[in-house]
């Protein structure tokens, strides 16, 4: 549970290898007791575990978690809460960008993007929200994307999966009002991470550290929606209302 000053004491990261998630944990580590990094290959996170321990977190562990193995999610959530106790923050940070061209040719490739970004997130968020509800406190931080605000020709499979993700967590946040549990949706623009390596950066591109700053600030302020950079809120507000014949001609 958060301390008397509202400081986050425990964090569960689903998608523990995420650059944004790790940057966020580094910022929280000096005043955080427990950080659990959940990933498909927890052994690959030994370096990150060491960095977070050195940054000040009292207990840091990596555990196995497969975002696309939906049948394992109930048991995983039950086990991780039993092992580590209450969590103040659960950061849902897994996802894939995928290959748009391949996804247009191969339904299996398209489904893999949707399964990773949307289906898996819904599957694990339901038992997580139940556990947070039972403990009576906590924040789910859902790492969305401005790509979900309006599907673009260049990445509409990814964008559609993030649109579903975003809508689900908006609804979940509404359903949890009054329970002591909050949902904070984070909508970054293009972020320079290993997932976007080799992809041409979009205007207003940002870094994992800047997104992490916005997440920590959002947690402190009790935000429901966080845009990174903040100007993306107004950019997307305009783009949502551009007539479709014009929108499809834009270099997006």
C-alpha cells in the first residue's frame, strides 16, 4: 500500500522488458519497496533487475508471464499476488508493432498483433482488476498509443488493436469508480524504443524517459488520461475531425 505521503510502494509490470516500463521503474525505484517484472523470458531481465536494485528498490524480481497465453492469466495473477502481496501499481506495457504489409497479406500475422496488443491485455486485466478491487486500492497504468485515436493507412492493424485496448481501459476505469481502484491510460506518440528501431520517427517523437516522467507525474496527480508529449492531445483532437478523403491523403 502507498505510504502516508502517497508514495508508490509496490509495482507489477506486465511486459517487464518494455523500455518505457523500465524507465518508469527506474524513476520509482528510489522510494519503492517491491518491483516485479513479468515477461516471457524473465532470465533476459537479469540486467534490469540489477539496475533497479542499484537504483534503490528493496526487492526486485523477474517472473514468467506470457501475454498471449490467455489460459494462464487467472493462475498467474493469483500466484503473483499471493507471492508478493498487494500492488499499488500494475503497469500493462506489453505489445508488438508488427509488420503492416505482412498483416495485410496474412491473417495469422494480423491476428498475432491483435492478440498481443488487445486480447492479451483484456484477458489479464480482468483478474488484475478483481484483485485490486478486493484489496481496495491500486492503479492500473495502461500503455496505449495515439495510434488508437484514428486508424492510419500506414499501420491500421496496430492502430485498431490500440483503439480496442484504449476503449476497454476507459470502460474498466468507469466500472471501477468508487472502489478505490483507478485506471490511468497513457497515450504516447512515437517513442524511440527497441520496438520502433528502424522505423522512421514521426513528428513530436519522444523518449522512454519522457514517457516515464509523464507516468510518474500522472500517478502523483491521479490522472485518468496522460498524453506524451502533452501537445498530442490537441494534435489528435484536430486529426480526429479531418474529413476522411483528406485524412487518407495525409503523409501519416
